[in-house]
C-alpha cells in the first residue's frame, strides 16, 4: 500500500494557489471562495486543527483597515 504524505497548511494553500479553479471553480465569486474557506475551517476544526483562527486579524492587518469580510 502506498503511503500518502501529510501536507502542512502552507503546502496545501500553495497547491490551492497553483490551481485555484480546481478548488473554488473557474467562475470564482466571493460566495464560492467563502464556501471553500468555511469548508476548510470546519474540516480543520473537526480534525483537531486551528482552522482559520486569526484569519480576520490577518486580513485587517493586510488591508490596513477593518472590514466585515470575516
């Protein structure tokens, strides 16, 4: 049986960045991205990970202002 190497979050999102259409769809919209991120977050939490904890703070720091896209 072949073993599958577990990816870090950084490696996973690097793969997503290379082929975003495969994960979010080719006619990407805010709603599709939100659904993808919500699914990722819930999966990570269910399996003992942190999920997207700190995402809102990162987004605010990156944009330089607050927003409601939490």
